[in-house]
């Protein structure tokens, strides 16, 4: 891996660590983090496959009360780096997923340490706020958020130092019962993730589109881009019909003559 790729990987890891707390640009999501690492290292296909697999597992992770969910940021970044260093491409995704689950637990421990360190920073911010020193408040705020980024960047940098042959040997030495078991367990969690998505999205109007989607997905000739275009087209058709039916129920007052154009303008 070249020096530029290493720097870019560390930057992605830093952003993923911060986004694990900010939740603004979603860099910590496995689909985004793994894809970006695959992109900057020249392993885009493997990164997308790993990110998609981990994303469905991470859908089952949620904060419940005071309990913090496993850390998706470290799991995504570290497993993607190990996949790249292993040099197995898409074939090494199962092994990377098996490593990602314990890494997520390790990331949870690291974020607990960083949050504990952040407690005195909060007191410093309170003291600065009492004095009206808003620049100090902003400075300590940025430092606290940056610590979350460093929490992921340091392990990522450490993994990059490890020789690729060592990582490849470690992956090849993993017993089949471990990789197969983690793959089966991960598949069960993926089913939970799909169920959560369907439970949030499924309505009487949307169920026909689910059925159409599963039928179209069986056509191997269609690429992911083609499936995406079809999905967007169906969404626009549905919105157009919904808008037209709403206008008809109001006596046609809502019909502007170009409902599809209005929808595109809104977006």
C-alpha cells in the first residue's frame, strides 16, 4: 500500500470515529467507511461487498437506554484494512466479517474510555462558559470530538504498520469452524436487519413494490445501477400517482398540469 493510500485511510478512519458521535454525514456507517477505504486503496469492489454485509449486521445494533451499541466505526475501518492487507479480495469478506464482530466490542471499550476522559473537558467548558469565553468552549468541544476520531485513527494506523504477509497468514490460519460460524451468525443478524427495515417501511401501499423488487432482483442480467434506476422510477411513479389521487379527491384543484415536474422541483 502506498504512502498516499495510508494517509487517506487514516483520514477516513478519523472521520468515521468522529461521525460515530456526530451522526451527521454517516462516515461511520459500514457501507460508507468500507467503501471509502476500498476506494482509496484500489479495492473498491471488495470494500462495497464488505460494507454492504456489515451494514445489514449493524442495522441490528441500537442504543437501548444507557446501553451503548457495539462500535460500527472501528469494526468497519479495521475489518476493511485487514481485508485489503490480506489480499484475498471478495473471497476474504467472510474472514473480515468474523473479525469485525469482536472489533466492534473493542471499539465499544475504547469509546467508553474516551467518554470518560471527556467528563473533565465538560467541566472545563462549563468554567469557560461562566466566564463568557466562548472561544474556549468551542476549542474544548472540537478537542472532545477530535478524540473520538483519534480513537479510530490510531488503531487504523497501527494496522497499516503490520506487514501484509502477517495479516494474510493470520487470515489463512483461522479455522473453518470459526469463519463459518461467524458467517452463519452474521447472516442471522442480517435477517434481523432486513426485518427492521421492512417493519419501518412496509405499508399497504409499499408491499407491491417489495414483491416487484424481489422478482426483478432474480434477473442476473441487471446490474446494480439498473436496479437503482428502476427503483427510482418506481418511486417517482408512486409519488406521481399519489399526488394525482390527492388532486382528484380535492376536485382537481391540486393538478398543476405537470405533477412530476413539481416533485422533481421539491427534491
